[in-house]
C-alpha cells in the first residue's frame, strides 16, 4: 500500500480490509496532518500559545484523535481518508458549541443546522446539497453555479440522490432529532416563515464561522476581485472551494460570474427542511423487490410520518 503525502489527498479507500492495510504505512502522515489541523483551529479560536506545554498537549491530542479516527473511518467507506480526517477533527472541536443550543430561540432548528453542517464537513453529498437546503437550488442550478459542463453536472445529480437516500437521514439521526422534531420545524416554517428564516439566519451566523475553519484556504468571505480571480483559475470545478456553504453576500457576487449568468441574480435565503424530491424518493422505497434492510425501514417510516404530518 502506497504512503500518503500532502499532495495525494485524493486517495480513495473502498473496503475495511484496504483501510486495515493502509493504516500502518500512513500513521505518521495522519498524526502530522492531525497536529497541523488542531494547531490551526486552536490558533483561530485564540486558544494557542507557542510554548512546550501546548506542544505536548497538541501531541497527546493528535494521537488520541487519530486513534479515534482509525475506529471511525471504516464506517464511512468508501472515502478519502485525508479529507475525512480533516472533517473528523473539525467535528471534534465543534461539539462544545452544542451548549449554545439552549440559548437560541429555536433549539431544534439549531441542532438541525448543526447536523447539516457536520455532515457537509464529512460528506461531499451534504456539502453540495446545502445549496438546496439554504437557497433552494436544484441540481442543474448548482451545476451552473459551479460552472460545470453538462456531462459534469451528472455528478451533482448523484450527490443529490445519495443525500436524499441516506445522508439527510444520517444527519438528523446523529444530532438526535425525531420525526416529531422535524415535523415541528416544518410547522414553524409554514406558520411564520419570516420569523423562521430570521432564526435560520441568526443560527448560521453562529455556526458557519466555526465549520468553515475545516478548510482553511476558503473559509473567509472573499471580495469581488478574489472571486473573479478564482473562477478564471478554474476553481469552480473544485468542490472544496464551496465549503460550507457560501454566505448570502458571497452568493450574490458569484451569481454574476462564469456560467452562473443563467441563474436568477436575486439570490435569497430559501430554506428547505427536507431534501430535494423527498416524496419522489419515497415512491422508490415502496417499489416491490427492494431489499428490506433496517436502514430502508427507518427511512421509509421517517418519510411516511413526515408526509402524514
């Protein structure tokens, strides 16, 4: 098994056996990457000092998180271990924010948004589908936004499909939301959409700055000139550029660039609780001949309960 280097982040591991063989030759690489990520996050949070005590703490924490990551990674295969490690560490430092939930005007909404953003750190499907959840953008519109050609847009459709089949349900389950919790969010949005969207904006102001720090080159908001420069250099084809999701001011800049001239230039927050085409997906779950796994039963029941709400 080849060893990793900073320039080989794209290595994909498909099976637990591959991962088991992969770890011994790459443990030091993961440890170094973990240390670098932890140091950067602590610096951004204002909790880092250049002294021997912090360096020792960093080393211990790096070993601990890499060991936890080795246990966690097989459950997320297939994946790119380097990028998954980045998200895993970001998630670790994100957990203390859960205490802010009780101080928000809508704790269930806070947990839901936290779950979506957490999956987007770990999952490319979750990342791409945030453009639908936050701005109501369908797959073809996301393709235009990224400046993708028609053939390349197919991968966006695959992201949307995998998200509504599995990722969205995993996001809600990981933060402990029940069917009743999701129903209450939908009712709140229907009853008072203006207040609901203001609560979404308020919560995102708290959550986005932290989660964006899992991808250091791109988490700051950029100005017009920088966005245009990145498009000219072809960064629109790199999913990692779109990390978590772009704030409304940046979205309004980007819709004026590249192939996004085909989009509505008046981008607004248009939040969706359910994934795109959830009811169409439910029809496929009822199709005779599908395997009856426990995961399918859970998703079917969840979707059925939401439809009946």
